[in-house]
């Protein structure tokens, strides 16, 4: 890794990928819910790198893969502006999702990003730019994301980006 985030300025870690620490339990929520054949999973390493990987297939109406993790308890992020992390991509666009509940059928607020393929990219996702969605469609009349009650986080690769995917990430910190 060429870079790490300085968390000494009062930033708080929301998600850690250190398998020796308190890493979250990530569950696959791919397009199998609608008959698709895509797959994806997230693994963590002792070096603190998370790897979201799998394959997106269009079979049976598929076209996306995702993973979701519930936070141990709801987190109050209202004093922060957004999420920042380092990522190394594969040319595909990914999305971070945030929910105010743990129900996978609830509205998910998403923010897309496309990290560099050669060098670690510093990704900054302001909370004000997260878009409310349900089943991949924008919800125009949704309540704003309640930053005082973040309950789960997720990662998506969607938009029918067919083929193998691989996204490396370091810890998500709040800024």
C-alpha cells in the first residue's frame, strides 16, 4: 500500500477491514433475489485491506452483486460530513450504500465511485450526495438519510457491468 489515511485528526473509523480487529460480518445480497446468477463477497485481511470480489452475470435477469453488513449498534454520524477511504479498482464503478435500518428491503442511500486501477485512490463520499434508492431505482419522495441513526452499510457493483470484479479498500473513516 502506498498511502494510509491519517485518523489522528478526530476522524472515526466506521468500517475496518482488519481481520484481527472488529471487522463486520458481510452478507452477500446479489441478484439471486430475482433469479440472477451473479455472486460477490467481501473478505478482510490482517493487513487491513477489504476485497469485494465476484462475477456479475446477466443470466435470468441478473446484473448486480452486493454485500451488506449491519453495524453492531446504530451509529450517530451527524457531526461528520461523509466517508473517506482508499480504494484500488478494476475500471468498474461501485456504490457505497447506507441504511437507517437493518432490513435489506428498506431504502438504501447510495453514492457511486470509480477508483483508479493503477494507484490507490482517495475516495471522499459526502453524505449530502447519497441518493435514496429502492431496488436500484431513485426514490424521489424519500426522507433524507438520518445521519443520527446509521444501521447498516453495503457495497454494490451494478449497472450490468458484466464479468469478474475486484475492489480493494482500506478502512472507511468519517470526516
